[in-house]
C-alpha cells in the first residue's frame, strides 16, 4: 500500500518545514520508505528532507514544469517508497495566479493527495476554530484530512486547542508539537541554514523525529491516501556513455543543485566529479565546470584564502574551459566579494565585483530569452522564453562596459534589470537558476557544448573557443 500526504499550512513561517523534517524521519524510524517532495523552487528545505528520509527530495513546480511533468516526476520518484510526503510552500491557497491555478491547493487536486494542515498556534486559543473552518469551507472539496497543532505553549494550551476544534469542527487533530528551542533550525536571509553547513544536522533531525513521534499520530498519517498500490520497481534509466567529465563544486559554500539536474547531466553523458572550493588546492581533471548556488558570502574568507584553486580555475577559464555558473557560482567568478564591511578576493574571471545587501536584490520567478551570445543555446534553448528563478541578496558593481550577456530578462531582475548571464570566453554565469525540464533542457545542451569544446581541443590543439554558430555540429540532444 502506498500512502500519500500533502503537508501544508495557513501561511508561511508556520513551522511546517520542521514538522515535515520530523515527520519524514519518524516515518523512516518506524520502518517506512519515505519519498519527499517540495512544492515550488527551493534548494534548502529539500536538503533537510533528504537528510531526514535518506532519499533525494524532488521539487514540484508549476512555473518550470508542465502539469504532466509534475505527475510523471511524482510517480517516478516514488519508486520503492510506501509513503509520499509533499511539503507545500507558503499557505494552502497561496499562489501567483489569482485563480489559484498554481497554488498548493491546485497541486493537491492534481495529485489527489490528502492534506494535513500545520497550524501555528502561538498566541491562539479559541481563534483556531474559525481559522480551520475557513480553510475547510473556502473550498469544500479540498481533502483536509486533519491538522497538526504546532508551537503549542504546553499541556494546558494543547487541551484548549483540542477542545475548541472538537466543539466547532469535525477536523481531526493528528498531533500537537510543543514549542521547544531544541527543535529550531537557524535562519538567515534565504531561509533555513542548509543542512550541509550545520555540524549538528543529523542530531537535530533525530530530535525532530523523536518529537514528532511522541506528539503526532504518525501511523495515522502513514495510512492517509492509501491507494492499494504496492511499491513500484525503479524505472530503467537510459544513459549515453559518460564520455565527458564535469566538475561540480559541492561544499559549505555551494550546495544548490536539483537532484534531477544532476541525474540529467549523467543521462546526457557526463561523469560528475565533485570538488571542494574551500579545501581542494587543485582542480580535478575535467572537461567543464558547473558552479551552483549557495552561500559563498558566509565562506568568503575561506574561498579567498584558497589562492591555489582560485588561480587554477581562472587559468582554466582563460584556456577555454566551459563553465556554467549560477548565482553563488557567478559571485565566486567575479573579482571581489564584499560582505559585512569586508572584501575578499574571488576567482577574477568575470570583470565585476559582488556586493551583498541586507534586502533581496532579486527574488522569485524569472523568464529569459536566450540571445545570440549564449554559448550553447542554439537549436535547444532559443525556441521561446525559458522558465527560471532567482534568490539573491547581492548585486554586481563595476561591470566592464563591454560585457556581453546571454539573456534578455522578461520577468525578474537578473544582473542588470533586463539582462542576465554574462558570457566570457566559454563561461556563462548569471543569477538565474535553471532547471532541466521540457521547457528548458539545459543539461543536454551544456554537456553537448562541453563535448564539442573537448573534441575541438583534441582535434586541433591548442584549444579554441566554440562559437554559437558552430553548435550545429553538436550531436542531436
């Protein structure tokens, strides 16, 4: 039997993520195989859910994915699992569209998944009833299977909340998680601190699991949405021979990668070689680099101190190495990064300086149009607007006046308001985060570009740049 549950809330910052992490771990401890998902674009919550469940968490997002892609990924990722747990974003009925067509509620309807509402109970007693009644009756067809009372002030507070809900509603209370400083995850400008930066991440996840197991009817949740299906076998993935090596920065500074994108890179023929920008003195032997997002600002001192690796990356770029860098990766490639009144040297391949701000410089969904200068878009990414997203508190200053950009930004901020994606030699670096989906098959395009550059270097050394016009030689992607 496969159970399904959608964990949502009345509004953001309800403590939904900590409950989801604890629930995933509690289910795992009880012997369930849990597949987690996160609604919307997000890197940090999925990292925590991955730690909690032991399986990669996947994002379900209406902006970047078509409806059939969402359903297909939802089913494919669940191979071998007996519980599918989705963590929503913001509130149940929140979404960009006025009609709610891209809201959590819309995803609930599309996947036929029961909903458990996490209610932030701080400062609330009798008022919990009209809140739950309102969410129940705003859409009578919404399958709200129960609520978890969160941030409860103690046994007396819990008793009042349960009595009120029993008197005025027919919505079951599936648990009550009491407020505790031991269950808090530190937050900063983009949300929770990534699990990879928290030395006590596993211990905290264990505490969250224990708290949920003690205060929530976990097995009742594990029976929600049972559809009679057994755990399905893993689908056979088709890969071409992995004939190119792509280095990927993965450490405390860089951790924002979608697991589906890494899988797609491998399917396109890439062997993934992970390296540590903080501690590795040498760049591994690779044909290209993918520098993802993260928090280079909090590790700026260590990044700047690793002179050997910075020099190696710059020399490789000058020699024509293909590089794709997103957000944090872009920041790393600039000349300097200024954060909290101090400035640190970075790679210096991009003629600009990065400055961190206290408020978001760009935050939300993007739409991009690939232009003629894009090094690997031709015939693949230039058929219409590309869906993307951005989350950055930094901006670039002292940008060289002759800078060339790959994208026109039709929605979002990017680097210069209407532009994003700086192109230098075989480098593409921007604030936009891409995701490999039907509307943006970027991984195959990038691997094809890396392969073409590598083959050109082998055929006619020394290496020469592969221009956009030459991309017609790249094998069908």
